[in-house]
């Protein structure tokens, strides 16, 4: 019985990891130890014992609960899970088989096929009818196949851009049918939205608190990663003669102990410019919340909001759950990054150096973008790097001359979702 319990908990933790929770070896050992003191048959008691050691954040509790309820079930329920998963896989393959031209499958990517399967039935039916009409059309030849493929790709890409990609299996599968059936049930029962992947501008008021908790959780993990990177190097360097001689005095001047120089790794100083225009306010709230979480490992941080002018922000007074960020005195409704950078350089030019990382959060839609590019060139030459967080879809960047003007001077990353934002900030 004890061996069965241990194996069950190990498998449970494996599923949690696949579902997206961070569970380390120490947490697993804590769970195995906690389980010894409770009765597995008492489900509520067992749930509390495991959650107390495995759930490190309120954000993780809903996912933990969903996995727990799907995993610890009677064998009859497990068989039903597997049967439901098999039926879903068969249905997915049948849907994919609908996209054919003259009985030959259309040349579509896996992403396109997954998008088609994930679409609402009404949207799928429009594409299905279009394919059927093309197949039975008058004087349809083989050359129409390529045209049909382009049309379908365009429709699926439009759906992804406007409604977001809803994955069939948003969690990484294991190859084990039983475990994958549990992951599928968890994914199916979750809300259709995924705050990690959802465009931040589409996060509703009811979701803001949950999103803020998620951002804080990510900030802690990102801070740990950055903190490790900027620790002193443990690699031994050249002997520090002066310190070694001083140390030898306690041994009567005999060099019994050598002191080596260690490379001092300087943490960067961060300057954040957050766009305060109407279309950018939601993005700015979440970015500043994330930077607030990083301020412990990156203490030399200054934050500014800008539109047509510049305003210095005090992170200690910031709250992403309020509407206050969009109501900063002195900032207008138009966006002119050039004017804002001029004001910054007049007051803070001297703080720029080769340890300064400049972060700019904006969709690049600014007046005087040529003049802005010149200011960016100047700042890039004086600082370590300019990282531009752009919430626009990367596919749309080529439509805006501002992006082309700025790219020679900045490293630009798509940052529309919390997930993409976290990936971009790993480059600090």
C-alpha cells in the first residue's frame, strides 16, 4: 500500500508539471512525507496535505484542484476518461480529413489544422462549405488546389489573429494514454481563456486580480533567474597579492592561504518607459507590476510614463488592480516619444552608461518617429541595450514605418501576452 501511495504521488506530480505548475524535487519529497500522516481514503484530508506543500501561490490552486479531482478517481471513472480521450482523438482526425481537394489532403500546417479543430462549429462550417463548393465547382482543375490552400490558410490565420489560438491539447502530452486522458480532462474543464496566453488588452475587469497574481508569481520566478545570473562568479581568477599578504600576517608572514580575485558582475540599472496612451494602458499596468517584482534583484530601477510628455513613477505607490495609471497629471492623449525622450535627456542624461538597460513599452505609434529614431540611436550608444516591448503582432510590424526606423537601434520583442512578456524580459 505504501509503495502504491508513493507511485501515485510521483505520477500526480508529473501531471502537475505537464499541466504547467512548477513543482521541484524538494516539494515532491515534502508531499511524500506529508502523505504518511493522512489517510488517502479521506479525500479532503489528503487534498489539504498535498496542497499545503505543493501549492506555492494562490494562482496555482485552481490548476492543482483540477488535476487532483481528475487524477484521484475510482477505476471506473478512469476508464471513462480514457474512452472520452480516444473519442476526442478520433473526432479530431475526422475533422482534419474534411480539408481535402479532390480526395487529396490540403497542404496545411499542424497549427492550421489545430486551429480548424478548435474553432466554433459555426466558423468551421463556413470553411467546410467553401471547400465543398470549390470541389464541385465548374471547370475546377488541379491548379485550384494551391489557390484553395492559400485561401484556407488566410482564413485560419485571420481567426488566430482576431480570436486567439485555442489549442486542442494546451498541455504537453506524455505519450501515455491514461495520463494524457487526465491532462485532456483538465484542459477541457478549464476556462476557455488562458491568462498566460491571452492578449493583455483583452483581460477583463473580473480577470484582473487573477492576472495580477499570475504576474507576481512570474516576477518571483524571473527574479530568481536574473539573481542567479548576476551573482559573483565562483570561478577562480588571478591571485590577489595584496589581500593574500594581508592574510599571511596572522601566520607570521608565511603565505599559507592564497586569496583569488573574483570577477565582480555588475547588475544592470533599469530605465523603463511605459506608454500611457489609451491603447497601451492595460499593457503598461501589467509590465510595471512585473518590474515591481523584479526590483528586489534589480534595485537600480527608474520608471517613467509617457504620452506627449514624461512623468516619473514611484513603484511603491503602484497598484495594477486600480485605474490610476491612466490618470497621470500633465500627460496628454497623443503619443510623442521624441518629446518625452528629450525631457528625459535634459534631466537624466548623466545616468546613462554601459550598465544601463533601457526598456520601452509601446506599440511604436508615435509622432515624429524619425526624430525619435535619432534619440534612440543616441541612447543606444550610451547604454548597454534598448529592449523594446511591442504588443503588436509581429506579423504586423512590417506595416509600420516606425518599426523599421527603430529596429537598427533596439532589440524588439513581441509582448502582447504575459507569457510573451516574460520571455522578452529574460533578455535583461
